[in-house]
């Protein structure tokens, strides 16, 4: 279980939007994509639909993201 699993949906979405804005504006490093993948995993498990930030696919392999969403671990 991650911190993101414990967050209510509204806070999770706000946190996601803030990370996405920071990545797209270059404020945070590319390492934040890992955190974003963890967050998106929880979002997918909850059935929420969010837009991926630009360039996300360069850093997170979609197959890994799908496996995480289906309960696999790294």
C-alpha cells in the first residue's frame, strides 16, 4: 500500500494535477514520473480518468503501468 492508496479521491486528483503542471512546466525532475506512475496506478484502480502529462510515455512503459494497475509489483 502506498500513500496514494490512503488519499481521498478529491485530494488525489488535486495532487495529480499539481504534479502534472510541475512536470510540464519543467519545475520538477523526470524522477517525478515514477511517483506519477504510482499515483496513476491508484487512480486506475479507483476507476478515475485523468489525462497523462506530455512526454509521460517516454519515461513509463505502458505495459508496466498496466501491470501495476492489475496488481503486479515491481
